[in-house]
């Protein structure tokens, strides 16, 4: 049964139970009156009580199925969100790798450029050259910390400060964009494993839990 069928059947059984409960009240009253009158009471009340017990069992089973279906739907929704996010992260990681490569190229060339600029600044200035373009500072105000951290990871605090970025970030906090995206991907993989670990299928749950524990050990 799908969700709508389950809900309809539960509603039908609840209505059936309400009807049977009314009949049971009447049957019990009739049995009581029969006993008062010295007559043998009929078995209607017992039969109705048994019927209500069976309806209650059926309702409990359908409600369990409804909860299981809802839990399964939630797991599937979480899985789809995590898989979509992981796919997007993989695409971003390729772009991040390209940025990191560019930053590494920049870092390797920057010191030589800066040294040459320091050596030449007097000569250029003395010759009437305008150094405004190369001396202009960049104000960051910490608006792009991930990029600043990647910059520091690539070339150290010295390189970031040469760009005029005044930041409290220290080299021990530096991280490349690629590594940052890999951490996102790792968290999404862990989420997928947590979803599988909550599966009602024991072998799926055990395997996922083992992978989660292995992931914790290797961190």
C-alpha cells in the first residue's frame, strides 16, 4: 500500500472501531439486563470485544507501516539531498583545484617580482615613473576568508600581507580551497553513511556503521 492507501484504510478501520464500540456498549447493557432478569446473557458482547481487539491489531500494524514508510521517505530524501550536494561539491572541487594551481603559480613568482620591484623602485621613481598602480593596497575586511586562507596556504602570511590584506589568520589556520572542498565532501560521505546506518536492513546498517567507525579512526 502507498501512503494514501494506508491512511484511507486506517480511517476506515477507525470508523469501524467507533461503530463496534457503540454496538459493544449496547450489547453489554443488554447482557447486564438479561442477568438482572435471571436470563442467560448472549455472546454478542464477547464477540464484539474480540472483533474490536482484531481491529486494534490491524490498526497497530497499519500505523507501524505508516511510520516505516515515513522513515523510509525521510531517509530517501536525505540521501538524495546528500548525493546532489556531493555531486555539486565534486564539480566545485575541480574549480577549486584550478584556483589552487593558479595561486601556487602566483606564490612561486611573487617573491622574485617583489624583490625586483624593491630593487627597481628607486630607479623607476627617479626616472619619473608612476608607481601608484603597483603600490595600491587591497582592502579585504575579511570579506573572503576562504580565499585568504587559500592564499596563505599557497604563499604564507607574507604573500597575503603583500596584497595589502590585513588579517588575523595565521599560517596554521591556512587551508587550500581543494582541501576545504574535500572536507565538505567527507562530511557528505559521512552523512550518506549515517543514512544507511539507520536502514531497517541489518546488513546495510552494520556495513555503514563499520564504515563510519573506520572514518572516525582515520580522521
